C-alpha cells in the first residue's frame, strides 16, 4: 500500500511540475533550458 501511495505522490508531483514549467516558460524556449 505504501509503495502505491509514494508512487502516486511522485507522479502527481512530476505532472504538476511539468505543467508549471510549461505555463511559466514560453513554448519557444528549448527543452534544454526548461530544467
């Protein structure tokens, strides 16, 4: 059960971070600088 919870939190965190990066930075910025 714990593994599922940790995995869910990790996936959710990555998804939120990805959306935040896409929203914060313009699409014209290369991915190499989107770290």
